[in-house]
């Protein structure tokens, strides 16, 4: 499985952004897809996950209401929409794929087998 993240950029606070994670290869092996972010000097943080059908989504409390994850199965793409961006959202956002059932829906990084490169989101105040 290969993952390609895109959609990052410079956005003003209060704006919105939609990130995309396109999967290729053995996509039928994917149980769930997650998004993580890492700000400079900080640890990686789980922000959203979606199951293979796209019907179940998972978020930590810290982003509920502003982050929306969705899956386009036909395009093998998972999207992460972020609304009301704040400077604290500035980070490199990466997507990852879990290929077995387990605790991936809790955002446990070790549950994700494949990782894409990150896309940088910068929020200006």
C-alpha cells in the first residue's frame, strides 16, 4: 500500500482546508485510515480515523467539531476537512493505513502499517 497526502498550504486563521490521502496498491487490505499531525517540537498526535467502508469515524475530543474525515471508495482517497483553523493547527499532517483489525481506531500509531509522507499546514494569525 502506498499513500500520497496532499492539500496542505498556508491558510489564515478562521479558514478551512481539505487534505487528501490517496491510496494505491493493495488498497483492499486497508482496514482503516488515520490522520496524524506533528507540530515542530511536539509529539505526533492522532486527529481522525475512518474505517474501510467509510461509515465509522473516530476523533479525539480535542478536534471534534472542527475536523471531519471521509472516504471516497471509488477514488481510494480519504479526506480530512479542517474548519475554523487556528495557529495551533500548524503542523505536518500525515495519513496512515492499518491492514488488520485492532486498535487502529484509537489512533495507536503502531497499529498503522503504512504511512504517507506529510503535507504541511501553516495557519497564520
